[in-house]
C-alpha cells in the first residue's frame, strides 16, 4: 500500500489554493475525500482477504481470480500506477527547479544533472 495515499497534486496544492480561494478547496475536499477513502479501503480489504497474511496484492488477486486473471489484473495495476510515478518524478523536479530559481534566487541548475543526482 506504500505510495497510494499521496500524489503529485500535493505539490501544487498551496499554489492552487492561493489562486482559487477557500471555497473551491473545501468543495474539492468534500468530493475527493470519499473517493480516495473508499478506493483505499477497498484495496486494503482486497489485500487482506488472501489466505496468506503477509501476501501481496499479486498473490491475493491470483488466489481470487486464478493464474490468468491474476496476471491480467497485476499488469493493469502496474500500468495504472507506473504513469503516476513518472508524473510525480517530473513534477517534483519542476517544483524544485522553480523553488531553486524563484524563491532562493539561485542560478538555474542543469536539469539533467539534478535529475540524475536524485535517482542515485
């Protein structure tokens, strides 16, 4: 379940809150919280429904849907999460670069060098 509770949108939340004001933020909170809560609760229940208490999502899905269904659902899960990780990587790089230049007032960094230093 690691990495499912926070997304790249958190990086832009203060900026969007400043532009939109309090009412749109509260409206989105009322709409988004139940969606996120029930999705995470369903995923947690699925993972805990397997016979092996230390089993992961792949083992549990395979147990419930068979070998072929497990492979298909695992690939779908992977392809749903993988683009989010790419977006998060690009977003955190852009946010840091903007902070470095605008708030700290330093000279722009080489994007490729900074990105490689974060991955190592």
